[in-house]
């Protein structure tokens, strides 16, 4: 079930975000992601509209919207490939007429996932925090 985020979810969300970030972004040092946990807790999650995918009373994944930007979508690494991400992305699409996101160019599995979900590439930019190139992608309903 997908539902609105509750403050009690924060520890599970941060655990998923950190483990999935390290797995998906092996080209960025794990210490970088670990150093951003407090920002996720104190800045990014409170500033966003966040939803969780709950299964068996556990958070299996989450996504965050900031305006029309899909600011985050993460699935617990042990549940990736089981449809959680697709279900969350469908939910996000139902809440916005269009969505935009950025994804690291080196994160080929995620790029392929977004393309399969109907996103198109609009261009490239460099993430100023890591120096790695990103794609800007967009989805229109």
C-alpha cells in the first residue's frame, strides 16, 4: 500500500535511502552518502511531499515530490525488481501532470527503468555536489 509519509517512518526511510544510494551509486564514495543522512532527515524530507510503499508493516520504499520534480524514489535493495518502484512511480504520475528528475549517467539501471516508464531525456548537466554527469529526464501524461 502507498500512503503519505509519517514522522515515525523516518528511520526506515533513511536506512533505505542510504543503502539504496550506496548500491546504485557505487561510483560515488559511500562516505559521501553517509554524510548526507542528516540533510535528508532535516531538510529534504520535510521540504518534500513524501509517500511510502508499506508492506507487512514495514516501509519497502519511498518517493518524494518537490513541485513537479521527482526528488527521490528509492526501494529497499532486498526488494528491488519486485514492482515496488513501478508502483510508486505510477502513484507519482497520478499526482502530477508531468514529472522531471535527474539521474546520474553512470546509473544505467535507473535510466533504463525511467525510459521503460515513459521518461525522455531532455539533456545533461553536472551534479555540483559530486561532479558526476546527470541526465535531466521528463514524463508527460
